């Protein structure tokens, strides 16, 4: 059970409340989807449940949050307090090993009365950026980590790691370095860690942000399995189509408040018209590679002044090729969407295109010039999938300023900030922003740079519908200026709204 009663919360050092007078009850075994625009309070809601507030994110809390486990007395008063829930590890190798995992229910506790490691016995979380929740360096060790922390017998750990790897089809990812995985593959491992931990409450914050279409459907299957096990599931998510058929309730938030709840037969009302009225993502489920767009096939007359990457034969090891293309033409002054399953080389393609891979021997032809790797570093701007890696300063304004192209004045900074709805956070530290806001800051830097080729890696992974439309308009504006835009994305709505051509890897 999760119960919010008149909850208001403001992060330390901020005057504006992230949550305002929220009252929400989630019963045992429910699967609740919370959605709304970036910065509406979805992630804050989850942090109150898993204890990150107040243990990691201090602030001013009013009202009460109660989180309870499976037992009749397993109820606690908290943000950050944890009851020791009854935890069973499923079908283990022996009854004795299984019995060693049982935790006793505890009495209600005051807010913040227990450490996070006790909270972790009750709740498991999948963050928007899975890299921030990893503790080891390889996938197999990461899956085992939670059970190792509990002192689980080695043979039981091995059993459950193998069981989850088989159930979630993770064989190609086992015994791999976490640093060598794509963003989507990291997200799969994060979900697998939750399955191994087997807690009563599962929290997912934008879990499909970096997942491809098939992986999103696989996650929906996993959630259905958790529902059958009686787990309580709370999902904060912009993209809702992949899970609509499996939720028990939809909660819509705006500006830190709950503005609409739908349950039971009311969920049938959730169509595109409903979604648009609340500024939500589409209720239609369409694979990105099914969008009716052509592949770019330029006529010979346009070859000399066009754009193409040639001799792209690259792999991280000698025995495994990631990309193997003689030539990939790109539409100059147009928007090319690059799609494909997780691990198919989309991010690697962008790293080669932008000159970041030192071992890459390809060349880029642009308007009759030949750019080697060093030339591409100077002439192509990349927005990385993990935007935290390219935020450096202590304010949003400074972040845009260091990317400003030569000859542009400070008035250009304000223009860019307004275009991306960032004026009200111009003086904020970028690392205090929501995931979607950070993404827009990185996009603002790309716009300010003035470079002729701009590449984006999953740029709308944390954006709601309204900001996605703003970003799509910005892409079109860049293309109208004659810039070549390349976008790696799983976002079908973005492709439908903005892309001119489709490149499937």
C-alpha cells in the first residue's frame, strides 16, 4: 500500500513546490501509471516512496506518505522510512535457502527513521538513467548485487540470476561490461535487477525512455508477470501507449498536482483526443520503422554537393563488426531519423559520424569537402544519450554561452532559451533540473553552436508531448537553415512529426 495524504514538497533551496497538496492511495497489487509534462512532479512522487527523499534529496515536506508491505502490520509513515516486507525469492533450490530470505513485518515508523538499505527490502526502482543505479562493472555481478547485500546464500543467488536471465532473454548481455552496453541494454539490466530483488513494490521512472519498440513490449510482459505475483507497481512515464492495456489506474499530473484519475472502464476514454487535451503522448502503439517515410536515395546530380559517410566499417573488437557500410547518404538540409533495435549500433553510428571513435577510418563528404575524424569533431555537434555527460557549468545560461558560435551576442542566448521554454530556469544549476529539462538544455547548446551538421541521440527520451512538439519545430527550423539533422530515436511521434527520411540499422 502507498498512501499520499495532502503532500506538498519543495526541494532544498527552491521556493516553488514540486508537489502541491497531493492525495493519492495505491492499493496492494495495483499497477498505476502517472503521467504529465516534464517537471510536473512524477519523479518526486516516486522519490518519496523509495526513500530518496529525504535521504538523498532534502527539502521541505508537508503532509504524510505511508508505504506498507505484504503483512497486516507492514505499514510505515515515511518519506524514506521502510518496513521489512515479507520477501520470498520465488522457486529456490531448497526450502532452507528460501526460508533464509523471509523478512518479518515491522510496525509503523516515523519519516526517515530507517536507512535506505532497509527501504530497499520493500521497494525496487528503475531510474530514467539506469547508469546512476549501477554498483558494479559487469552485468552478472549487477544482477547479483541486491541479493548479495541481503546475505543470500551463493547457490540461491546463482539460481535467481540464471532464472531471470532466461526469463528476460538476457543471454547476449550476461558477463558483459556495463560500460559497453547501449542505453537500452542498460535499461534492460536495470529491470532485470528489480526482478532478481523480488520486492513487493516496484517503481519505474521513465522506464522506456531508452528502449526500442520490442524491448518496451518485453517490459510490458515483465510488468504483467509482476502483477500476477501481486506486486504493487508505480510507473512515471511520458510514453503511455505501451502499457495502457495493463494498468489499473491512470493518474495525470500538472504543475505538481493531480488533475485527473481514471480507473476501470474509464481507461477506455484514453484515446488521442483525450491525450491531446492534457498534453500527453499518443495512445497509439506504432513501431518506429513502420512510419511511412522513404529512405534517402539522392540522384547522381546531387552527389557532389550532398552529404554522405563512406567506408564505415567499425567494430569495438576484431571479431565483431558493429557497422559495415560502404556508403550511407544523408539528406543535407533535411531531417533523417535513424531507427533500429537496442544494440544495433545507432549510438556507435553517431559517434563515428561526429568523429568521436578514434579507431574509425571512415570519411564524411560534405558539400564537396572531405572531412576526416578530426574535421568532423570541429564541424558536427552531438547531443549524447546521457546528457549529464555534457553539462559542465553552474547555470543553464552559462551552459548555452560556452557553446555559442563565434560572432553571436548574448541576445542569442535569450532567444534560444525562449525557444526551448528554458527562460524560467536560466539561472538554475543544470543538475537540479528534471531529466526532460536537462535534455532541453543540451539541445539549446546544439542550437547555439551554429554547426552545419547536428546529431541527436534519443533527444526526446525525457520529453512530454508539448516539449516534443517544440523540439520537432526546432529540428525543422534547423533544417530550414540548411543544417543537416540526424536523429537517433525510438520516438514514433517525433518521426511522424518532424522526419523527412528514415534510416533503419
